[in-house]
C-alpha cells in the first residue's frame, strides 16, 4: 500500500515540547484561567479586556524568541517537502511553529494567534502586537469589534469541508499529540478508516481512542515523529523503486 495522500492531525502535544502550555490541565483551567472566561464567546462578551489580555500575553510569549519549532515540527515539514504524494497538515494549535519549520500546506482548524478577526465584518488581519477593545477594524472602520482569530468552545472549526474531503480520500491518517476527546477532530479517524486509510496515533501516552487506530506509538513527539517520518519516506522510496523496476 502506498502512502501517497496523507492527512496529519497535530495537537498540543507537538508544541508542548517547544514551551507552549497545553490547552487544558486536569483542573479544567487554561494557564490558571477558567475555560469559560477566556475560551468562549460568552466570556469575551462579559469581559473583553480580560480575554484580550490573556491572548496578548500568549502572543508575546510566542514571539519572544524563547519558543521555537522542535524536531517534530521540522520532521513534518520534511514529510511535506520530500513525499512524492501530497500531505495536508491539520493542526489544532494556534501557534505558528509549523509554518516556521517550513510547513506550507496546512489548516489551522482552531484559528491563529497571530491574526485578529472583526466580529462585525469577519475581516482578518495579521497581528504581532497586542489587540485592544478599542481597536478599529481596518476593513469596515468599526471600533470595538476586533477579537483574537481563535475558535472558541461553541464555535465551528475552520475549513471543515476541506478537511473532511481530504480525509475521505487519504491513504494514511496520522494523529499526533492530541487526546482525541474533542469533536469534530475526534471523529477524523473514523472518516479515514471508512476510506480504507492506514491509521496511526503518536501520543505521549495511550488515549481513550487508541483502539480506533491500527497502530499506536507512545512517547514524546520530538522522539517519535522524526523516526516515523523517516519510515514513511523510506516506504515511499522503496515503493517507487519497485514500480520503476517492474516489467509489464
């Protein structure tokens, strides 16, 4: 079987080793804040200054120079660059570490920390500094409508049609560093399996959905992803050699 069309899903476990705090700890908090206060439309409506402050701090940390892509990010960029087929990288992470490592064909299904969105006209703009409640939208001119371009609880992830279409025709689906507990991402493995794809999970520990995958590899992403990518590329090289030497 050839892994010519690959969909990779990455979660917090990939960026955690670069110093990005994971989304949720065992207490249901995000960096000591209640999820309901900083990751819901209702929380933003109640206290936009708190929400802006929360994401501004995360943006500053991301751009501080202390956070850099790790070997897992670089390995996935290499997979996209060297595979003879096509690779779609779908990330739940809102940082830009995949881009910095060199990945180009990717979807940020939960949004991007380095973008702001107007709640009135939906216009996007890149941001590298702080966002404030008084900011004016450069597109429609309204003030007080700018928000982080982050998909909060109760909102629909971005580009779902594209993601599902690719899952429905992929040869290999790989889930890396995600618990697989939150939908719709939790259902990606089922779509890929119905398409007849090979399915592999790479995660620090076994998850509640590990049994849904044909193969499960446990360990830190920096240690498991590079050799896995090596194996996929070697498999493709061997397949290409076999096809090239075949006599019809």
